[in-house]
C-alpha cells in the first residue's frame, strides 16, 4: 500500500491518544533498565536499548516534524547517529558501532524524546497534520511497536551474555507450574483458489502485506498447536542435531560452524536437566511451552524429522483466518514470555512465538513500495530472508494481525521464533 493512500483508520482513540499510548509503553519497558543496561550492544544484529529509544524518536522527527518549516530540529547530529538504513535521508553511523556511543547518554535521549513528544502532541491536538502526515504518524506508531519487541529481544540477548547465575532479571515473576502439551492433533484445510494479503479495507498494514491477491492451495493439514519443548527434547534424544540427512546444506554447515546442540538459551545442567534463559532469569524448561529461539534451519530439520514440513505463508494465513480473534500470549510487561499450549489460547495461531514458514520473503504480485524514504522500510530486504507469521509473547497487543509478514535470515535465533507443522 502506498504511503499516499489512507492507512490511518479512526478508532475510539484520537491520533494524539494513540501516539501517547505507544510512547508511554516504550518508556515503561525502558524504565526497568539502568543506563549501563541501555548502552552496550551484544552483537551486530542487536542494538542498544538507548539506540532503540532514540531511533523511534528520530523517525517522528525526520518524517513528520521536519515537514513543518517552523519546526526547530533538536540536534542535527542525531540525524546521523540514529538513522538506521534510510539511504535517502543521508549518511548514518555504522550499525556494528552503535554500542560504542556513550554520548549522548540515557538522560540526553530522554530529553530528546520529551522534546519530540511535545512537538508531536502539539501538532496532533491542534489538528495541524494533513492526511498524509497522519498516515506517517500511524506508520511511526507501528514502527515503534516493532522496536518495543526488538528492544526486549536485544535486552534478553545482552543479559544472557552476563556470566551470573541465575542471570540478570528484567521482570521478576513466579515460576510457572510444569505443564504437558498433550498429543499433536491436526486440522484439515480445504484447498482451492483463495485470497491472501492485506486489502484496502483491513486497516493499517505495511506495504509488504499487500496487495491482496489470489493463490491456489492444495488440500493440507496443519497442526493445532505449535511444536513444544517436550517435542523438541525428543528430537534431541533422537540425535536430531547429529543427523546430516535431516538438514539443508546451509543449515548443516551452520550447525557445524556454531556447534548448536539445542535451541538458543538452552543449557543442560550437570544432572542432565535442561534450563532456558528468560527475561526473568534462568528457569527450568517447561515441557508444555512452545519451543523458542530456533532458527529456520532447525525448524526445517525438525519438520523433516517429524515426517511433516513447514507450512507456506499462504497456507498459514488461510488456516489462521478461520480462527478469528483467537490469540495466544502477547506482550504483558509483567511476563514477557510464552505460556503453555495447554492453557487458554493454546490453540491460537497468533501469539506466543513467531512461526517459521517455508516461504522466502518475496514481493506479492503487484507490490509497490511506499513513496519516498519510507519506501525503504520493507521492500529492499526481499533477499535471503524467510517469512515468519503470527506474533510473539513480546509483540505489543494491537500490533498483531493475520496478514503480518515478519522476516529474518535463516540462522536467526535471538528472535522469539518457533514453528508449527503442516502436511
């Protein structure tokens, strides 16, 4: 969908209320982090929490406020420091070096956020923004919700590198009672010609979710729950990480290089018991929770071991569309972790973990990137990435939808990724 089309759909919230709510959630998530927590960068793919807070602010300043000739930019150097990948905007600070920027500090970023927030709320409450600008505000709110999830992913990875036992705790919560997932059951889905993708009447969507178009599907079955920790333990016990015949060539090469023996954040204690690192510290593995932090390579190998396969993204969307508003766990700032599939919402296809599909991340027929610099948001990444569908336990509520196309490179494991089988 072009940014020149209307993507902001009025709800019971005014644009100013919507903006304020999104910004307040970012502040809430960051308030649990010290300045020392917000500065480091644990790997190139991750970013410091401080950078996330500044970048989402830069987005509103760059694409909304700079449209007003009377707006006074907070600090011109921030255009270089906090641009992510927008070539049309200009030069930017190298991504691998974001964690080396100690100044501006955390307090400086807070002042920056407050400055931009005041200017945005003034423009919104005065009705000073035209339809095109309101579209950009809604895009910016969704962009910030993406970075709320990224912030939590990146903090988890950072905390996991700190050699403490049981590890740093982002959110303190009680231990869940161990659960059993129950047997894998299947749902039949009729094939034929069906429509997929976001349409003009569906509310906000990113440009890569459309246009809505027709595809032909063969009849198929899809698992009624995602693959769980209990399922994965069987894969490990059956030498799944040592059987080359289960793996794609690139996946096997990556496994040999990295030494993977289990999903990300898993650890086997001396007594043979498995634990996993969570945003609440290291915890015993719950058999009934969806397996988390597996790469596309691992998901594909598991599916082959199980005598099944990963669904295509079109199969996934078609199956999920029949479940209406059913949701599993979405972002609860007091939890930030999936729930057992044996509990409420366990059969939903949206929530708990992003689910790998077999589909390469490619444009839909008739795809046209948004106009201007924001057109760099999705389209230019349509190479060597795989599509994930659904949502995760750190996806902000209201940001999820059945047409959402998330995408990451095949080896990615710090994302809240799992899988669901098809056959």
